[in-house]
C-alpha cells in the first residue's frame, strides 16, 4: 500500500466500470476503505472482487444517484460500516446516444441526463457533507468534463450543460465550506478510452474527428484520470479548492495541433 489515503473512507459513485473502477482500485492500493456505488450490481460487485483480490477493503452499495433515499442510504452505510466518511467522489454519469443538438435532443433525454449527471452530484454533496463534517472535514471530487469549458461542432447539449452545472455547483460548495475543512473540486477529463467511448466512436471517421484535436494524439486511459482523482482525494492537494482540475492532454489549450 502506498498510503496516500491510509485510514480514509471513500465513496465512489459509478464505480462499476471505467474511471470509477480504476479509482476504486487505486484508492484501495493507497490504503483507503472504498464504498463502491453503482446502479449496475454486477459491475459494482466485480469492482469489489477486484479490490479484494489485491488485498484491499471495499464494500458495494447499490445506488441510483437520482434517488434521494438511495444516496442518503449510501452515505449512512459508509459511516455504519467504516465509522466515517473522508472522501466523496461523485463520478456517476451518462451520455445517451440521443443527446445531440439543442434542436433535436428529446426532452426526456435532457431530463434524464440532468437527473443523473447534475442532480446525482447535488444529492451526493447534500448527504456527504454532513458526514464529512462529522469526520472533521474531507474532500469532494465531482466529475465534470472538458466540454464544460469549450464548445464543439459535434454537439452533446444535455451532457455539456449538465457538466457546466457541475462546475458552477462545485465552486459554490467549495467556497461555502472552505473554512470547515472541506475542499471541493471538479475533475474535468478529456475523452477517456472506456467501453462507453469506444461504443460511441466505433466508426473510425467519428473517432478520427476527435483525435485530430488532441495534441497528444490519443485518448486518456481511465487509470490516468484515476491518478488525478487520487491527488484531489489525498492531502497532497490540501490547498487545492474550487478548481476545474483539467486532465485533457492539452485539448483546451490547443489552437492548431501537430500534424504527426
């Protein structure tokens, strides 16, 4: 164990796959006791199995982040099982196929994305903050996205708007609780090579349409985003608060990218 999170209890939502799973594995390697939350029972239980196979400590709690009662139960379970809560990583999110332009995205898709990506983070913070205060403080990490910082000609209007909301909400929470030893930061990844992205970009032309704008010429790996989350969760980032913590390979800084 590396020990950067030794003695800390961490909740990670959306931990049944992708960034959430890699973060659960990494946090556990660094000494955390991890509460794995996901609506997908099979995925969540597999994450716990993988953590335990490496000698880590983890528990799965089925959670629909859009439901107040389930998020409240999630936080309560963390305190009942492990005695406290030190880190809340609100990572769960969705990106439906029908999420496109503002003129053709169905209203029900807009509502669903807002429920999961924005309300889910709101509920995570709402119920985690009292627990963090009981523990003497802690860190909140809310997954936003680089798309909340820039526009795109290939739109995803609900996803983009929801992540912009996460940024604004995180700043507000960070300032409100800054003198109560709670830090809140928004993690803003670029495109990450997860099963979700691979399914969306199964067409090589669509994939290349995005890769051309990435200075490094590749998508991020989930493990690389997990490392950024670890920094924000740990005391290494003790003076980092209210930031949009961008991990995008340089996309948001680029005008013209390399030709080769």
